[in-house]
């Protein structure tokens, strides 16, 4: 069955993670995606190559696409793009804001060729403001957006490190790109109008922190405003980053005293994650552990800042940690699930393609790459009963589709040969 975006043609000018992921999701939905790469290959192809011009990171983000290798600094390459545009529905770009205009592939230029063009522009920090033209990879944006500080993690030398092991801002932006394109396509279907759609790593990193970034004065008197007052004073006296992180952590932990209900635990042979966010679920966990009382659910005047509650909470946490550490993970999963408590063993990502739950739901797909052979990948995140997303092919080798794409734009075989000889294409 055809995917929901069958017949949509997308021209992709993106590299690394966010843009490639967004366009790969669109390819899974049935769109024809033409990835334009430098003739030497995009940086992610060249990162940890296991054979020339192929890397695992690149292949994981570019399945189902065609590859057109062009030297976009050359006028002849820009002419190739302009000749393709009448047949293109969507352009996706993740260059710095000043680059597309310099290469004559910006929205203003391309929409003059095709007025109903949809152009998704993804930048690091947005097109306005003092950071607009800053280069920004995920680690830079996580730092600038508050994500790194909110995680409060340090390496063994005391240097700040990312709160997670994945490129959070990049992957979130990839989903935002796919979502924005689909919304714009729906709008064009109804009105006939194309448009410029903008997103950024910064915008999506902020979304991940909702309540911490949100200002709500009546509620902020409890935590956010005292923290801001402290940070203002700390910046004035040039306090260390470590001090500020530790101070913030202490304030945040103050409202989590005795939090046995929503956290990770070490077991005798691994670790488990437990999540209870309602009074009824907290009671189920207490029943499972044989704990009779917790003031937060039994005392209507409970205040986490009171010394007696801090003492009780710390003692309760120590007790439960000790209990859970005495038994293996499977014991706790079986016990908690009998009582209706949400729980899971903590696994490593490398183990996931062997998990029955993942396999049974079709969350892994098998592909065959033209150069590197069989592989498995994470499947599209949606299932649809009538127009299901489908993984049609592995990632393309560099410049594999040059001839076919250029021929579709009216270039003859001799024209293509001349472009290759001149170094315009690979």
C-alpha cells in the first residue's frame, strides 16, 4: 500500500542528525527524498567510516533516500537545483541563516521559481537575535538552552557533560521538521499556498524543559524566583558553574525529599525504573513493599521543607534502596506488576533489537545495503491501518542517483558527463 506522502518530492539540504532524521521520517511516509550532498560526502558519512564513505551513523539517518552529489558553490550546480525545483514540493535546509542565500537556494529565490513551494528552514538558534548566525551543534545548543545545566552532570575532572547520552536537541528537531512539513503540506492541499516553515535546535531544546523555562508568578515564588534571585547574585560575584549547579540541585531536591516513587534503583543484578505519579499508584508501591505510612499522602498539611519530613523522607529512601538492592531485577518486576506498579528493567540500547517486545511490535526492520549488506534499523515510529509508513531501502551510496535525478531535470548524458568532468558533480 502507498504511504501517506506518496507523490511528494522533497529536496534535502541537510547534514548530521536533525535534518537527515526529519527527512528520513518523511521518506518512510512515502515521500521521494533527494539528499543533496557535497561531492566529498556530508560530514556524517565521513565520521568513523568502516568502509570508504560509509558510516553507521550516516546509514542510521538516511534510509530510503536518493543521493545527488553537487558542489553548490558552483553556479552550474545552483542551476541544477533551479531546474529541479518545478518538480519539487518541499525543500528542507539546515544551514546557518546566511548560507542558503549565498548558494541561491534560499526560500525567496526558490519560491520565485515555484510559488507554492514549501520550504522548511531549520537553524541552530533561529533567524533573529544576537545568536542567529552562530554555528550550533547539539552540544552547543544543549548548553545554551539550559539542558546541560538542568542535568547537572560532571565528568571525573569536574567538566560539565550532557544530561543524556543522545543528541536530545537534534533528535527532537528531526521530529519537528517532519511534523512541520506534514502540516504545511496539509495546508497547501486545502489552500494551494506554499510557505516558509522555520524551526531550530534551540526552540526544541526549550520545549523539552517546559515548566523550568515557563514563567508563572503565583507558582514561581516557591522555587523559580528564589533560584533566579540566587543566580543573578551568583553571576554578579562570578561564582563557579559547579557552585550554581549544586545550589540548583539542592533546591530541586528539596521538593523531592523521600522520593521513592519515581526513580531508578539498583538491584542485586542490575537496575529497575519505577514510576508512580498518583496517590493511588504510590499506595500500590507501599503495599508491595509493606510500607504503611507516608505523610505526603496521609497528611493534608504536608510540607516537604519541614525538618521532620526531611528526616522521614531520607530514612524512607535509604530503607527502600536497601530493600530493592537485596533482590534481582526480575523479582521486583514480578512483584510490582502484581500490585499494578509501573516498572521496567533498565536495559542497554545495544540489547533492544533482541527484546521480544520490540520484535513483536515490529519496531525493528531488516534492510540490505548495496555496499555493506544486511542490517537492522529502528522502524518508523507510526503505524497506520490504511497508508502505513514503509521502509523501502537502506541509505544511498554517495552520488548514486546523480544520473537519474539530472536526467529528470532535462540534462542529457553528455551534459552530465561535462558536469562531472568540471567537478560540479561526483
